[in-house]
C-alpha cells in the first residue's frame, strides 16, 4: 500500500483534531469537577452555619454542638500526631 502526502496530511489533521477534542473534554471535565466541589463546600458551610444558628437558639443543642466541636478537634489532633 502506497502512502502519499495527501494521506499523511489527512492523518495528521485527524490526529490533531482528536487531540484538540480530547483536551477540550478534559478541560470541561476538570472545571465541572471543580464547580461541583465548590458547590459541595458551599453547601457544607451553609449547613454548618444553619446548625450553629439552630444550636445558638437552643441551649441543649449548643452544648451538643460544643461537644461535637471539641471531639472533632481532639480527633484532628490525633490524626496529626499532636497529643
């Protein structure tokens, strides 16, 4: 099978086109994931703020919230090796 210059150019264009499409899909996927992570972080912050607001309104909940925060801090210290 003889390959001429025209076939080679068509192959190069197809390869470049495939790479461009792959890069575009990768960039789109990356930013979609970043957006989803940002939305989850925002939802988490809003939920924490809502829990704190509820806890401040009810003393029993505030005590529980403070206990959870204390225990979370202790767990984080243990994870980091700070006893």
